[in-house]
C-alpha cells in the first residue's frame, strides 16, 4: 500500500491527520524576498535552504502532509513577475525541497502535496482555455518531482475551480480541493468571488475528489462553512484557516491568533468531524506544535 492509500484508510477510519502551517508567509517571516506579482513564489530557487527548513520544522512537529511552496508559481503569475522562464524550475524545485525535507528526517510516511492555485496578484486572470494547459503542465512537473498528491488552493470561483481540477487530474495523482470562503451580505457562505459554497460542492460531486478543505478562510467563518459541508458533502473534510492581514501583499504578523486560541478552535472543528487540520497564512510553527499535541492525544 502506498503512502497516499495508507493515509486515506486512516482518514476513513476516523483518525485526525495533521498537515503543515503556512509556508509562503513563513519563509517571508524568515527573510525570503518577494517577487512582484508572484508573492513568495521565488523562494525555492533564491533561498532553498529556508524553504526546506520550514518543511522540516513542520515535519518535526508531527505534520504528515507538507505542501510545496508553489502557491504562487502558476505560469501566469510568473509571467506577470517577469520570470516565466523559471516556471519549470520553480515548480520542480518547490516539490523537490519538500521531498528532501521528508527524506533528510527519515519520515517516509509523510506525504508531499503539490500546491496549485490560479490566484493572480495583478488581477490578469487567464482565460479557461489558457489556464487548462498550464495547470496540466504544472501538475505533470510536480508528479515527476515526486508529489504524492496535488492540493488545489484558494479556489474562489466555480468555473476556474473545475477547469483547474480537471487539468490537475490529468497527472494521475489524487487531487484535493481547497475552497476559500466568506459570508456575503446576507450571511450566506460563498466562495470568495461570491458563488454559494453549496453550489461549488454540488459541482464537485462525482468528480473523484477524495477530500475537500476549507482553507485561507478567516477562523471566525470556519464553523459556518462546516455547517454547509456537513449538509452537502459526504466525504472527508479538512481545515487550514488563516490569521492576520496582508498590506501591499506583505503579511502582518502582530495581529495573528495565539497558538492556544487556534488550537481551541481546531479542537472544536475536529470534534464536529473534520479529519485533516493545519494552517494557512500566518499560522506558524508554534500553532502547529499546539495542533500536534491535540492530534497526538487523539492517537493515544
């Protein structure tokens, strides 16, 4: 049985699985400079030791899934940043650094997820016809680099979500879908671009998605999101929320939730059925240490 199948069996048996915290904001906090219009996507080439160190830190704390630092390495983001020629190298090296972290620590059971997003910092989103082949290419690079699964992140509208999912699935790897949500003016939980979460879940039914996550979503909105997934999604659910704010695409860390408070929220989410728990932007190693203690106690 391979790593992925073994993990999914544990999830279906009701175990709680710890994933990592933020990588992009964490390497930023440790001094990795940003790329204009591609956020922290350049770190795998400019500061590989820091990126690998972040992965290693999370694995030491018990993370069983680490996500590559490739959220910002879509072809269109790198084109906007003027470094499109680094597309293959950044995606390959981003995954390889996570694999190296696992191997250096001798943790063969840890899964490496290739993170894929279609977010645009310039606002110049590609058409669906352009997006599809670039995601296919990105997914193929990550597969060759050793990813165990692909993690779609910050899916904020249905059309691009489905296009990205279908393209990623051409790799042959399992694909999990990460949805970023917020309430609209009436309180209905929607994807960030305004379409109802329930409609997005409906579109994902029957598309061979083993698990969905609510990610890069405010902590205070997670329970309302889970109210929707409880009613409209039959498979496992994960959560990795964010904390803090970004000013001019630079993360502000002085208003982040405390590790103890994040662990308290996470305990509630796990108690109501969430199977995979971790953190997104602003969630650091001390937060994951607190979550590790929760998951560790559950396994005793």
